[in-house]
C-alpha cells in the first residue's frame, strides 16, 4: 500500500508528525515510492529497501523488522525428499560420480595445455551431507517464494514460443559459445542432474531477503549457473512487478526482445543479487558477470565468476551486463 494517506507518526525523524518518513533515509520525499508496513505502519522507500522493490506489492507487505520474526521454514534435510524435489538421477554404484570427476579433470588439463581462458566447470563439495545441506537451502528458498525448481528455460502457451529465441535477431549480434565451453556447460548440467550442485548456500538475510554465499572457494571463470525461468516478450512484461527479470534477447525490433521471468520456475540464480554498478564500491563488490551466449542456435544467459571467490563471500553480479538501462543506482 502506498503511503499517500497521512498517518500520525511520533517517531519519524526530520518530518512533521502528519508526514510519513522512510525509516532508512529519514526523509519523506517521493511519497508514491513510500511503503507502509502492514504490521507496524512504519514507512520505507521502495529504493531504500534491500533488495529494492520495483513496485508497490499487491499483497500484504512487512518491513525488515517485522519480517525478521517470520523466518522461512527450513526444507527437511532428508535425502529422499531432496532427491525428489530436484528430480536427481539415482546412481547406486557411484560410477557416474567417478566418470564426472574424470571428465572434469580432462577438461581442465585441456584448458591448461591450450593456454586459453576457457570457462571452468564448478567443483562440487565432496562431502555428500554438505551437498544435501546446500540443496536443502535452495529448496527452502524456492518453497518459501512459491517457485518450482527448473534448470532450463521454459516456454509456455500465450508467452514467447521457442522459435522466437533466435540469436540472429540480437541487436549487433551475439557471441557464440565455443565448442569447448559448450562441453563445459553440458558437464555442469549433467552434474546437477546427478545431485552434484555448485558449492553454494542460500541464506536468509532480514534486510536482503534470500541471498547466496560461496560454500567453498571458487576460481575465476567458473560457470556458476545458467539464468533460467519462463521466457516471454518484454512487451508483455512492461508493467510486471517482478524484481528478477533478465534480458535474454535484445532485438533490433523491440517487439521481439525477450526476457527471462524466474518468479514461477527457476534455480539458484533467482536468489543471487544484482549489484550497484554506478559506484566504484559496487564494482569492487561484484564477483560474477552476466553473459549472453549463442548456444546451439539459442540465446542463453550464464552467470560466471569474474574473479576468484573466497568461501563465505556473497555473490553479486552486474545486472546490466553490456546494457545500462536498468536503474541499479539504489542497489547495495
């Protein structure tokens, strides 16, 4: 609910008692961008929240202080439930795990021998119990946000058809993912299907909401994940209140531009935060880059480490990539 209604406030700084002020910045400007908590009636600017909100929520909204008491229910740490949730392929003899490790070693040695800066596959955590904890953290976030797990782009009726996803329509052309890097991407996908997830943990922060941390060190140029969700035309989503839409195809004809909408179906990319790329501090904090590739004749979006990442670091990517239209000046 927007705060155009004046309510008496006695603890709002820098404002008259008849005005509503933002609890973060202490100012009452931009009244159409002020939200009132449905529990305590405190006001917050949409752009002062972390993460920022693109528009006024249609349902009930609770401020960070009130929502901190509404922590999400953890997904049960049972192997069978996690396997079913992520539709993991069962491998009783463990042969697939060993084969994956051999493939990964060969691909890495190939990169060294050719002295090319090819992309690297992520290295899963060896401890299976820790991997289950990582997957349970993602399942908790997906369940709490009513999002179904998906690790690929989804094409639905009355939205953009798969035939619309053509790199030839990209304004200025789109870079083609090399054969070696396509093999690495396929390796990452196959590892996920066998329950060997990226070494990432989804955590809940009262200020930022769900966010993602590295659960072990990650090397520069490692493929973290693919950005997935429902594919639609941007023209159909111009009034969409979603905060995680990603450009898939920036076409010369704006009516053919495609976006990825991860609010209904997605993977861990849904919870990785964008970064303020308007400040030196924000650029320094960024540890992932968002890159669009032509993969087998279709546009795909990959999140790739742009430097070495230490265990415990939160992941942030440049939301704009090669574009600069998205207003990230209010991001953390």
